[in-house]
């Protein structure tokens, strides 16, 4: 279970006045569209105390009054994030004059006993009037410093502004004002100057709160991923949208300009962190990887057969992990990105570095069943001649995953962030896709072809390995014939040069204004100089030049694949 920092309990709510104003302005109030064309009932974060001033940012000072319709009630409130008690400050009718970032939590009391639900208002002090044609996200950590632990959430106020008539302005009322927590995420990326974060939205009861973000379906868990080494700013969105169009599972993402304030002061220009990918995380629920939900009591067939999400992650350190029972383990090599370590064996027959993502926790029977299923598939592909692997896996998804991995020439293909999922009474599928910022000719990635200084040509035949699955599958003529057929069809649709160009243009066009600020914050020259062991990739200083490098890579890579698929 992830811990939360103890120093402050903040709040996550929107005032009733904000909802009313949103409706009056023609905007969808919180709890409306879920982002997928459906409507969901979002729990209100406002209780039985109304604030005269909605949650928002402010300059210098803001006045906040309170009222309640509960007969005979007095209002008690706090400004330190704690839930109000009968001993908390009594509201006397004089509006609070706030001059610093503050959370106001209030509750009605009758005869000394709490009555009705708690209400919370968020008020973030600022010294700037930032605007953008992209959404803007402000995260204020209430002066508790920059998070450094991947397991400890820091409390935060989270506000989002979506463009209205083409402009998002933090001087206006936010689209969303929410209580939440955030902590650093990622492996090598955790040390990037532009830091990645996991963001969790919380309700007034300190539990996870599902909420729609930037038009994406409601959920409590989100990833703020910086394209720090990807100066095109579009590699993850490009790959995810392509994968989804091909039929693979992949997260939805949206662009936003992000401000993060770690210090006890008003938010200002120094807090600008640039453009981020706001991304769905990989988890099993109705709006993400929609599998049957395993309960702790599911211990027999058919229920125990799904759904599961697991991943291979070189040097995996999380639990629960599944252990292979074959003979020798595979050797694991370091290579780009680090994390490798030598292994015994001479090629081996056993996988390594497999960890279960969902469900967590996994009961013993589920762990045993999933391990046995994967083991049977693993043993089948290692038979001579190769066995009936199609009895265990959804072959089309494995083929599409291979095509995506080889097209992007992803540095970590097959060995890191390599996800698979299995639904109840269904076969094992490849995906969801994740983590393509070191791909497509970017920093640390390889050239498009071996002749121009690339790696092995086919990424699946490289030295870095965790399971040997794709080496075995690609040695089967029947599998490769299906790869050829699928690839040839895709070259007429999603992988045609026109479709590639259209996808790149569609993703990059909305960034043309914000990218000026982002490149001023993170110049290419500074990033290349701070690679610290990451090698390769383009050094052109302009965004347009970076996009052209990606276009050239894709054209060359597709031409090479055209010529080299058997």
C-alpha cells in the first residue's frame, strides 16, 4: 500500500458556486461528461457549507465567506487541512481574508455535534497571469518541498484550466479544483530535471476519487510524463494513438502546460515546468484495460482465469513477481538505460523480471494459476519444433506489438515496460503500450537502419532479453508469414506515408505556441549536455528540426522493414 506524507492533510473539493457558475457560462459542471461519450455521477466534493468565493487562484488577497442551510447550526472551520471539530475556529460571519495559498475546510455543528458533510475550498496565491492555448495544470504542494520518494504522496492542491474561446487563463475560474497527492514516478526518468509524477485525486474522506481529466474518462490515477528527452514532444502520443487505431490497448494522453510549486510562496514564473503528457495509467477498470475484476475469493476456474495485467521490466523490483520453473535463466544485459545484470546460463529457457500489476494483492491460488499458464505458453515456444502457441496467446495482438516495437525501434522494446494482459476465459494479449520517449530516432534511440549505424536491425534479435518469446516466435515461418500479411495491410492504411504525416501534423499542430515556452525552459543544448550516459539521437536545436528528424526516421525505418521482412 502506498504511504501518504503525514505532515499535512489537504483537501480536494470544488465549491457549489463554481458548479453554478460553470452551468451559467455554458460549461459542463463537474460530474458531467466522462470523456467517452457517457455521463457519470461524480460525487460532490462540496458538503453542507457553501463558500461565497469558488476555489481559484488569486493575487494579493481574497475574501471567503461561509454559510449553511442547516437549521440551528454553527460553522467551524480549519485552514491547515485538518478536518473541523467542535473545537475548531468558529465562523462568526466575517469573511476570511486570505493572503497566502490556503485550504479552507468547514463543517456545520449543531449542539456541538457535527451535522452534514464537510466542505472544502482551495485558494492558490499567484504572482502571474499565465495563459495558453493548451490546458494549464497548477499543482501547489503547500510548501512541503519537492517529492523524492516513489512511495510517499505529498498532499497538493490541483487545478486545471481548459481553453475557453481558445485561451486558458489561470486568472479565471478553473475547470477543475481538486484535492490530491503526487509522488515521483519512473525509473531512469525519475532523475530527469523535468520530473515525472504520479497524481492521485482524493475525496474529502481521503479516499481515491474518480474524476474526468481533460476529456478523458473519470479515474483517480493519472501520470504526468515529461517529454524531457523527446524534443518533438509527441513520441508517446504518436505511438499510443497508432497502437489504439491498430487495435492494441494503449493509454489516452493529453497535452498540458504544467506549473509546480514546491515552496511556501505564491506560484510564479519560476514554477513553469513546460509541456507534459497527462496520461492514463495502466490499470484494470471499465474505462481503461476493461477486464473482468478478480476478487480475493476467486480461486477456481473459470473465475481464476482473469483478468490479469503483468509486465516484464528489466531489473524488476516490485511485488508480486512470478518465477519461471524452467532450466536455466536467460542472460540479461545492461545496454542503454541501465538496470541490466549478468545471469547464468547459455541462452536459457526461463523468463526473468516478471511482475504482476493487477490484481494487487494476488492470492496464492491466482499467483499459481497465472504462473502455470505463462509457463505452459513459455514451454510451448521453446519446444523443438515449436508447439501450439496459438492455444495460449492472441496471435494478432502479439504481431501488432512486434510491428509497433520494430517500427519505433524502441530502446526498451520487449524488456522494459513490456505489458501483457489476460481476460477471463480468453487468451493472453500483448499490451497495453507504454513508454516510447526513447524511440523513433530520439535521444538514446538507434538509427533507422543498420547501415546508418543502427543496432541489430530487428530489435527482437538484440542481446537484451527477459523471455526469448519473440526470438522463438519470429523463427516460426507461419508466425512471420502472418506478420508480413499484417504489415503489408497496414502500409496501405495506418502506416502509409500519408497517414504517418497526418498523425504527426495532428499531434504537433496544437503545440506551436506553447512549444516556444517549453523550449525556453528546456533548451535542446542543455538536454544533450546532461544526457549522463544516454547516447545517440538528434541534436538539432529547433522543434521543427526535431520533428523532421522523426519524419526522416519513420520514412527510413519503414523502407528498411519493407525490404527486410521475409
